[in-house]
């Protein structure tokens, strides 16, 4: 792929397409009553997934794009967990206490900021509110720098079977530039402890495009990471959006790599991981060949949701906690972001829904197309359109962006099938945007395509 095309599409600010439509399309016209109505229709035939957002950290990493709050005290965390327990009661009452749960994911912030007994109590609350399936998966995001042995034991005893560890970079120069000092030894101790507790599925998060990062430092980070043999790795491009995340202003923009350098770093990481025996999956994930995600990618059954690429095939996702986003067959719901307002609504016995989006049949079709592109780098527009009751040419006719991408060699269109060119796969979000009816209409800044 030429440098000119990398510059043309790689510098675009594009959604990550972990949902469609994306969050900027959500409206306050969708609130608690719509959410309650949607919960009442879930039923008991199909299992659901549950996401719990714990928006606290002990220190701020300057690259962070999450909704999180810094606290050195435990009291705010305890108060928040009390509110979350109340929300669990509200949601389970609206949905029915015997709704089956197949997957649980704790995200942050740093979920393991809570005390071991608090995590155990929260899991007990979930199990009493819903009907957990036998073998239900429980995943937790972890900061290795603050993980303790009692917490590891609590995770194992509570049925956690997957841990996702933030690594980002092992280069101390980069770590200093992003205010996140984390040694290889800290990460190694966390991995050894988790596996000793029976948590044998370990994910690492790496980031490229960070300040002062180089291809060489990216490669060295991978070489260290694979020594610990995580089952999966997610490799994200840093999204510099200081207008929305003020702490990112502490990062020296002059030290950030450009689109060409970012692409070189991403490819260097990918090649090093492939040499280490990992399968390249979708846009930014890697997994050992026998891992479930790698199997799903080969079988064409991989999905994409707010946690990225996944094997989670549930159609409903309950989002719990401040700013959490849930998905029901009829649309998306997001809770209030300010923790005080979230807790206030819950305490008053009202679902804390701030906004959402109700899906049309066209939205559902476009969502399926975008998901297949993001997962498989191709989409059968004819088949997907027919299955959704639309004409086979509906998504192609008068699609100027798609025509330009095809003319530039980024994608090909043949027999109503769109295929992202192999050497342009890192720009798959640019192709997905061709099917986003709302792209560019909300004035929201997203991360760069490459």
C-alpha cells in the first residue's frame, strides 16, 4: 500500500465500530422506560451477557481514553459498589430473576481496585439476581501493578476464567511519557499468580502510536510479552483526543508518531507475534491457534462488541455501572456518565439510563455488514441484504465512498461481495465507514484509522 493512500485513509478519524450506530448517535429521547420495556422482552430462552464498569484507578495513565476517576481512598469505591448492587436489583426485576447468563465481563478503570471480599460479594449478588449457566465465563480487566495475592484467590474462587492485563509497552522511556511505570517482573508475577489460581486464559493489551515509541521498542515489548505466553493479545492504536480527555494534554504531541510510523509499528508487532506462533485475527487481535477466538475466526463465527473481538454470541448485553453501554435486540442503552447522577437515579429506584438508540431494520443490516467486514475483511452484501429484506444493490448504489475505496485499490467489489485488499486490512475501518449512514454527521472526533 502506497504512502499516499496510508496518508489519505490512515489519518482519518474513524470509529472502532464496536457497535453500530456508534455512541455519538445515541439520543436522550431513549431513556429508562424504553430500557425497562426492552428488558421485559428478553425472555428466558436465550442467554445474555453482563458487563460491569468499575470506573476507578489509583493513578491516571495519560494515554487513557476510558471513563475513570482517580481515588486513593476506598470509600468512593464502596459507595459505588453499593449503587451497582442496587442497579443489579432494578435490572433483574425488570428482566426477570431467572434470565440465563452466559458471559460476565468486568471492565474499568481497574475492577480489581475493589477489595477481595467486595468482589466476592458482587459476584454473589449477580448469581442471586440471574441464572448463571453451568460453565458461564467470567472475565476481569486487571492492572498488574496493584494486583494482590488475596485478590487473585478471590478471583479464582469466584469463577473467573479469563484475565485481561494492561501492558501497553515495556519500554521505560515510553512508560515515563505516558505516566505508567510497569516492570516485566510485575506482569510476570501477576500471570504466574493467576494461573496458579486456575485462571488459565490470559489476555494482554498492547498499544502502538504512543509518545516516543519506536518500531524497535514495539518489537522488544512483544519479545518480552510472548515469554509469558498469553493466550490472546489485543494491539490497539493510541487515540489522541485531548479535546475530550484533558489528561492527554500532558502528552507531548511532537513525540507522537505519524500515520506512516504508526502503521510500521503495528506491522512490526504483528509480524513478531506471528513469528511467535500467534494467529492474526481481525484488525488488532492475536491468539494462539487453539484458542477459542482463533477457532471462531477460522470458522467465520467471530463477533465484535464493546470489548473488541469476541466469541460471545449473545444478542443481549446488560451494561451495569456509570457510563456502561448495554445492547438489546431492539437497540442500545447507556447509563449516566457522572457517578453522582448515576447513584442518585439508582437510589431513587429508577434505571439510570441517560440515552440510547432504537435500531431500524436498515440499521440492523448495516450493523451486520460492518461486523462482518471488521471480523472477516469481507462481506456478502447480496446475501445479507436479502436476508434483511432489502434489494441486493441497496448498499452499493450511489455509495461514493465505496467507489473511491475500490478505485484506490483498498477494496474490491465483485458479485455484490466487498473484500478488503490484503495489504490494506489495517484500513478496514475506512471501508466499514462506507456503510455507516451516520459517519461524519455528529462532529465527534474518533481515533485514526491506522
